[in-house]
């Protein structure tokens, strides 16, 4: 969700202790307060045989609509969505985005990564089918490699953004991947946000999938993140310390009247104002759907680890937002190809070492969920083939054409 309200995850959450059962129902009418105050101390056995919190996870992905032969973005989102008919009651929800050359789907919340993986592949396939019926193809690319003059969707909200933010909104044809993970309360959620902050740049590096901008190599691995951070509320934030301080800052931001509403609070990670989740928003959309599942797996591990730290009173690292902004920049520039800022020291270290540190940081949580083997294997695969940015550059060298490269990315996006 790159530009609009907090519109994802079409479900009504029902909390039982720290286990969130999230029925697969359609519509976005359900409010965040539904799940509050219903908790007990109930726990559920984990896959490893121990006990732990079961946190559901949901993903939204933004995808480019392109001409399969020419590789150029096509302004056909309305036609594709008309064929998809919104969905949401018995599967993923498909929605428009800021520009007519892109659309978004949101999965239903899942407790098991196998189920989430199946739904992501199935959703991409369904979007591709509907796009083909409208004369387009779907590419999981975080920016368009070819030159494009984006056209903003109709609608009062989008037109307000265009009028208020001018070129920033007009050029904002970017596709991200956002991961929602269930939390018990706003207090727990802010405790998670405070303690996850230093690690978010590693997720950006792992997802990097936008080396090209308007027909040129940007020299970045995630140029999308640089374009995205033109929004005045985007990027890393300081430690909040409490849910009250979080909500006070959000109210203060809205009181400036620079932002239209709470949906424009574009922090790298935030509380959802509709659902009992934290939303990690830092990643590019991934070319390979297996990398999306890896992101979801690590994101849930990161949320669980941070929640455990908060519960026992472990203080968050006090790196300022300025340092974290540099960590984001370093991740965007180099992806997994160079140095990253280590989340524990904010000093440059080789990317494999930093990724290994993230894995160690969340190892206990991944083990409790039965996700450790999956994460380790996915990281080995990603290390061997490289991120989407590396794949795009290799395809360009092999084909000699951005158009042909986009065509190959259409194929790879299916998984």
C-alpha cells in the first residue's frame, strides 16, 4: 500500500490470549478495536514441541502491469480489477493503487508458512490471468525498468495526493511488499516497533529489486526505497517508549495537515490503525515469490523476538532515526552485494555477516514456530542466485535489452 489508507488484510481478528484466529472474511469495515481486551494466558504448542505465541502473518504485494512484448507499463488496472471483481471473501483481495500501471493484492492471514506460500503463488497466478484477459502481463518489479509516464488513478484521495505533492506523487510508480504480523495490544506493538528498528534495513537489503529507473541503471539495488522516501512521513523513526507516545506523535503529524489521514503515516514499520498487527513496510516487492515468504518468515521471527524482549523489559537500542536512515540508504545502495550497517553496532560489515546476525537474532523464535529450516534454506538459495536486482542486471547483460529483460521477469514472477 504505497499511497492510500491502511486498507489491507480483509479479516475480522478474534483474539484468544496471544493466539489470533483470523477468519477469512471479506470487506474492510472491521476496526482495530475488535480484538482488544479479549486475551487470556492461553498458549498453543509450537511445531518444535515447546510452547509459544502463534502469530498470524499476512502479506500485501504491489505488482506492475506491463506489455508482455514491449515491457512497457500499461495503465490497465481498472480493466484488470473489473475482471478480478475485488475478491476477498474466499481468497486474496485485489485493489487499485496510486497509479493505473499497478495493482495490489493482500493475502488472508496465515499461521503456517506453507499456506502463505501457496496463497502468494496462487494470487500472483490469478492476477496474471486477469491481466492477460485485459491485454497485459504482471511483473513483480519494484520499479519500471523502461521509461514511463505514470498516470494517477481516478478517485478523490489519489487526486488530492497529486494536487498536494505534485511530482512526488506523479513519479511514485513503485511497488513494495508489506508484511503484517499479529500483536496482542498497542503496547506490545510499540514495544515491537521500538526493538525491531535496527533490523529493518536488513529486510530491505534482502528484498532489493529495483535497480533501474526510467531506462537507466540507478546504481542502487533498491531505488524504489529512495523514491518512496520522498514522502514527508516516510522512513525510520525514533524510539517511542509507549503506545501513548506513538499515538501522540501520530496525532501531532495529522495536526500539521500535511498528511491527509493516518493512512499516510509511512513509517518503515507502524501499527495498523484497523487491525491488531504491526506492519513492516520497508521491503521492495520480490521478483521470486519464495523471497516474499522468506521476508514473511523473518518478519514474524523479528516481531516475536522483539515482543519477548519487551515482555522481559529488555530496552531497545537507542540509535537515532538519522543513523537508521543511513542504514536504509546503505541497504538500498548495495543490497547483498557490499557492506551493510550492522544492526547491533551501526558500523559497516559484509552483507553475509549482517544477514547471519539477523538469522541468529530471530533463531529462537523461528525454531519455536518450526520455521528455522525453511529460513536457512531460503537464505542459502537467495545467497546463491542473488536478489531481484542482481537477477535483473544479469538478465540485461544476457539479453541486451530492457524489453526482453522485463519479459523474462514476467515469467520469473510466477514462481
